[in-house]
């Protein structure tokens, strides 16, 4: 009898433990708490949808899982009526809690050991509705209401992007803005979508730019690997600089300032892929410090070391079957430091750097780089400003770096074919009215602006003044957000990574001041005139075509050369598709200056002085205040250089113009005078 009682008690205890095992989700894992945002349950073939806010959870750690008891076996993946496809490290939230998960097949391995991943799907301890894709393969998920889902987790496509340049690329702060303004206004990305690495250029930037609470030494060639974890999803390090989730909404994320977060956010939205952003910019640096000097621990080699450390980690992840490499490229924002450098030197330096980056960062067939053996696909230039007064038009002056950068981005020559204009948006923000109109036209309302800019601050208002965007040499975080998005968009459109929107093309021809359109202005030529062509939108810049309408004129890089001699004008035609812009250059010999212009009882007397290259002159008249000229006479230069207009009405003010023509019929600049006829 005692024997029977003893085993009866044991049976009761086992039943209780089995029920408890069922109650405490058998596949829960440890993760940080996040808001319980509900995601609608998928249809039979639904793709994962995002939660209402970016996830603020870490990827879960592995846990020992109790064997499910007293529950019937789950159906196989093939027999589930509802199926869901996820990518590695995705998060997904069901409308109901998960009861249990059964792994059916695993195709990926652990990065550290090379052994098979133990699971494909894990459930967060803090939110039983939320699952994580922690391996690749197939699994079946059962919700508490008995609904089952077949989940297929595949390797995630990922881009590896390098950010280089000087302080505005690094994310430095404006002197008149607080650190909190930058931290609170950075874009919050979804965990599991965006990864980041940052190597600070100086000690102070670990706190200001990186927003790390613990000190870090500056980036160097020797210490580059310390900023990169051994696995892409491992954010357990006590050192914030060795975590890849700092651009996300994760509670432990630091929230780095700069274009990084917005660029990554837009890249993910456009490509529907993941991205790893690597920032190795160096504040205050000249382009000469980015040259590949042998044996130097300079900015170039530091950036190479950091990027290659990231390549090695990604290589291991790809080998494990977690990711596949999608795109490699770099973004460049630099030139303020070199505003006195001539354009030719800057161009040569940039090309040396560009070629060296392509050589160093193409991966190799060695084991550590085998799966990232891919060439850089692009250099995306964010147009620099001139380093003049940031609140005036003088900041658009055509400095050497600006001329060289526009030339490379517009040129289709083989040496520049993979260099693209990522953004020229900063040239819009020069006064309060232009800031206000830009944000108003783009977003419309404060509510829409807030909706499209998920930040720690929460509610945002549309900027209305220049001080909110660019009051010093450094941009505010609100400006960094716009620049990052614009850069991602333009590169995705230019290279065809994403479908291109319909957009009206505009062409602007500017001179030395960098902003005034000179294509419609009569100009007397100098032998070498600096001219830059701007194409809008920026992603169409590489489609610029140039034709010369006369053999005496040429356009070399940023210089218009005109051999005037006996030719009075010559034209260049700039075109992007069907959009055209004509640029006319006039000879110094092309004018016929007015000597006399007066009215008497016999009419209006006008005389002029034509030079020896003049074949004939035309005389025009219009009533002052009107636009249209009336042709009134043609006079051969050899026979007459004066005219008496007897048809002018009395008591009116007229403008007269004389245009000289060369032997080929090329007209010079109009010379205009004004006269009032007698009553």
C-alpha cells in the first residue's frame, strides 16, 4: 500500500511539473522589454510586417528549453495552412502569445563553433507574442489559441557601407546646439535591420558624437578591430563601441549623431534589405590625409582597417549561412578644410584615394574575406559647401573641392564612372525662407514630419529657420537626417537599386559665385571661365551630355575655353534626356558701342562704332517697359554706322539696341541705349 501511495504522489508531482512547463512557454528566451505592439497575423504567404515602432529588443541569447509535455505533436511545416517567411535576425510580433515552437530543419551554423544553430525561432521572455529569427531553416509556431504557422527563415541580404570624410560626415556638433538636441533627434531604426560601427577621430568624440558613457581611444590601424564584435548580432559587450545596435531603438543603444542613422533607415526602406554602416570619418581632415601613404597610420589606412575588420565579421556570418552580401560602397563628405586648394590638385588627390579604396576593400580569396570578395560599387559624394559664412550665398562659392566634386559626379568618363552625386541638398538651406519652404513642401504638417522621423524626442515641429539647420560650419541633427536620406535615395536611384520615381529634370549653369544661373545672361568672355553644371534631381547627374556648337569653344572639366578671334559668339548645349540648357559665350570683339543717341525734330539719331571683324549690324527698338524687340534696320558695316529712325512716335521713351554680326552670322551682345522723343 505504501508503494502505491508513493508512486501516486510522484505521478501527481510529474503532472504538475508538466502543466507548469506548458504554462511557462517552453521556448522563451531572454530579451529586453519592449512595448507590446501587435502585428496582424499573416495570410497563407504573408511577408513580415513592421511593428508600429522600431523594436527596442536585443537579439535573444540561447537558453535551455524544457521538453513540452502533455501536448500533441505539432503538424509539419508543409501541413501548416499559414506560412510566414522571415530573414535572419528579423523580429515578428503575433497578435496572440506563442505557446510553443518546434524546429523542423536548420541550414545555418553557429559563427563561433561551426556547429548547427540549435534553433530557427526563439520567443522573447518579456513579450510572448514576439519571436526572433535566430537561425536559418524551418520551424512551426503554435499560438495559445491553437493556430499554427510554418516559418521559413532565410539568409538576409545585407549591404556594407563606409562613411568617410571630415567632421560633417563624422557627425560633429554645431557649437550653438546642445548634445541632447543631437541625441534626441537621431532617427531610431528597427533592431535587426540596421547595424553600425564607429571609430572616433579623437577622444572627445566618443562622448559627443558616439554618445558613449565610457571612454574610448581614437581609431587607429592597430585598434580598429576593437570596435567590431566577433558576431554581427552580439551586443552583449560592456563597451558601447563594440555593439552594432547603436543606431536602433534598443534601450542600450547610444544614439550616435550624424547622417548614419537616417541614411541606414532610408537604405533599408528602399532596398528592403539590411545594412551595416561603418563610420571612419575624421573631423578637420584634409584630403591629403586620405592618401594611401605606405606605412602611415593616417585616415585612409584607419578607414581601411575598420572596414576590413567589419568584413571579417561579416565573412564569418555569411559562411555560417546567416547573410548574403548585397552591396558595397562608400559615401564622402569633405572639402571644407581644403577650400583654398585648386580644383586640379583636389581632383588628382581624390582619384588616388578612390582607386586605393577600390583596391584595398574589394575583399580577397583568402578565407577571412572569401564571402565578401566583391568590389566597391560606388563612391557617393555629398556636396561640400565652400567654408565661407554658412548663413550666406558666399558659402556656395566654387572652391576647388566643389568644382572637382561636381565634375567627377557629372562626368561619364571611365575614371569617374562609379563616382556619383549623393546629395546637393545642403545648397538649399541658405536663409530662413528656404528652410521653411523646403520642410513645408516635403512634409506638409508637423504630424507627418513626426511620423516620418522616429526619434527619442517623439513629437517634432517643422523647422522654419536657418539656425535649426546650419548656423555654423556643422549641421544640426535635423539637417543630418535630411542629408542621410537624400544620399541613400540618390545612390539607390542612380545605380538602379530601387525603382526610380518620375521627376522633372532641371539644369542650372553657374559661375564663380556658385548659385546664379548664368545661362541666360549675356557675358563677355574671359579666356578661361569657371563654369559648373548642376543637375536636379542629383541622381540624374551622370546622364549629363555636352555638345559644342562651334569648334572655337570647349568645355574642359570646369573651364569654358573660347578662341574668340573673328567669331562673335559660340554655344555649349547641356542636356539630360529631353531637357536642354544653352550656354552662350560672347567675344570681346562682338559689341558695337553706341556713340550717340538723341531725338530731334527729324526723329531719333543713333550711331555706333563697329570693329574690323564686324560684317553688319542690326538695329532694334522697343518701348521702355516692354520685352519684345522690333527689328528696324540692317546696315552693312562698310557703308554705314548710323541710322535715323523717323518712325518713332513722339513723346515716348524708347530703348534702342545695336547688335553686331560676324561674317558667319554669329551675333554679338546687344548694346542698349535709351531716349525720349520730342512732343
